């Protein structure tokens, strides 16, 4: 522990958690897949489009969901939650300005700009935060809102959008996105539902989460067709109603657990899943030596010898960037040399150095990693730098010889619901442990930051 400088010093402590993983265990059984985080967050924002109550089922228990709930509550949305169900009512909105602290903590919060602008004619929202995995510009959001008739400016890091004084509603437009941005497609799609006339979105993102949003909006009375293709057509309506909706299963969580089975050379099944949402992942797992069998909303994976395959990330229906880090962990244990190229986010290789600390052989050339498989990874203390990197650390640790201690669980808890509990149920030796860090309140340093080295000291 850190020492006090004198008896007059005041001692403070802060509790942190890490995952402790004892690797080299086989997994077996079935894992239940939670609702899709990336869908649930946007569906929650869609409540801003109506005065009536929205009831959502299959909502995952995640810190990102908590942040979105707090953000919506801060502007007057009434929220009630029980287990994995949530009701939201935005009848009495208190303001159109979203709080900096919450927006900065959750990039997905920026999609609130579209429905707020459409519903009340103005919105003020700080530039968003989230995982630091590279530039995720909002130009496409702004261009789309301007095309619908809004006046948009950025002042001191705050995006302000409003309708002209002589306009009561947004006006439909033909909008062609410069890139297939999921967030921009969702933002403009929601805004266009209450616009006058027809809106056509070209080069739209095609992700299943956008299809889920469009399906719910249509249940609320919207007129949307083409979601899931590159061209979406929206006929604006006067108002939207509330509805009941069940969030789709999380394809990224499902893909992560499929890779967990492959890296431990174990056979497990997952349910519920929507198999067509996972076709790109199935393809690469089959190529590297896994048998994939689907039946209804379940999938079973049985690995054989894992051999190296190349992967290039791309927007849906391509291989998802969110599974690049977990799949790289798998390739560190494969026979041969593979190449993984990241084309979506330019800073999404933060896991490479940590995997190499476990004994993997990865050479990084820009946004391309060359991975030569090794016979065995070795457990050590690890630190995750973003959400999907944290999942890669867990998967590598499941395969490794010995004990791994993983910090950065704030990232993991943003996107995986009780990950360690689900893995434990199928045979993983994994537990969440608390570390109490002490510090001298009067010192200039205050609390020392957690590092893999300090974890070794604190839990020794």
C-alpha cells in the first residue's frame, strides 16, 4: 500500500475492481445473449419523438444504458425500470440543452439531436465523448440536419441547431451521406419521421440496429421503408405514438462468446441470436476451423484445429470493427500467420501491446496487424484501453496458461452484461475482485493511477 507521510495526514481509499482469470479451462454449456446495447441506446433516444409512453423489453444492464437514462431524465423524460424492461415518457420536456458531463461520457447520446430538433424545434448538445478509438466526426449528422432545414452552429464545443423562425417543422430532403455512418443514419432517420414530406437517405448504414430502430418507429406510426439497405425512404407524419418493442439480441456479444469458445477450443451454444446478423463472423470462424450450426434462434460452435485467416473490418454486412480485437486474440493462438486490417477506426489497435505482453507475436504496421500464432499465451496483468480491447483481454486470458489480472472494467461494463458471470456458468475460472487503493489526501499526487504493475503490488 502507499504510505502516509505523517501521522497528521488524512488517509483516503478508493475501491477498484479487476478480473482475475485462471486460463486453460474448457467451456461447455449454453450462454444467454442480452439485448443489443447499440440498438437499445438509440431506441431510448427515440422516446423524444412522442408524448406517449415507450415500453422497451430486453434492455441490457450496462453502464451506458444507465448514462442514457440519466441524460434523458435530466431533460424531463420520466423513466421507470424493472429488470430488463424500461418505460420512458417524454410528455413534459424541461429543456432542449443536454448536459456536458453525460454527453461527454456517451457518444451515442448525440443521436438525441435528431428527435429533439424534430419535436421541439431546437437542441443544444456538446460534442460527444466515448471510447478513444479515433476520429468519429459528426459532420454527417450536421449536414443531414441542415439539409432538413435546420440552422446549425458550433460554439465553444457545443452544437446548436434550431429551425428558422418562420418554420414549425423540418422539411424532407434528398440526402446522400459521404460515408456509411451508423450514428448519422439514425439521427437523420429519426428527425425525418416528423418532417414535412419525403426524405430519401442515400448511402445509409445498413446495420441491424438501424433496422431495429426503423421497425420500432413504424410501430409508432412512422412510414419508413428500405432500412437495412443503402437507400431509406421516410414519409413524414404529423405525430408518433408510443409502443411496445423488444430489443434485438446483441450480435457483438454473441460474436465475442463464439470467439471465446474458439480460443479455448470449446463447444458451446448461444441463444437467442439472429443468425443472419452474424454471417460475416460465421464465415471467418468457419474459415479458421470451426463448425457452426444454427437452429432457429440458437447457434452452436465446435472448434477443430484453428488456422490463421485474414480479416479486414468494414461496415455491415462486412466483418464488424467491434469484433476485430477479440478475433485478433483468437489469431494469436492460431496455426500460421494472419493479417488483420482495421478500416473503420484509426486508433483501434490499443490491445496489441497487451496481447504481446502475454507472449503473442504481433507486428503492427499502421492499421494492419501481422499475427503469427504461438503455442501458448501466458497470463499476466493487463490494462484495457477501450470497450472491445477489454473483451480481447478476457478472451486471451481464458486461453492463457496461469493467472491474468485485468483492469479497465469501466470499459467492459459499458458493453457486456455480467460477462464474468456468463463465462463462469460455462466453466471459466473467472472472478471480479476488489482492490482498495489507499493514498495520502494531503499529498500533491493524490490517488496514484492503476497500472498493471500497481495491481501486482496491491493484490500481492
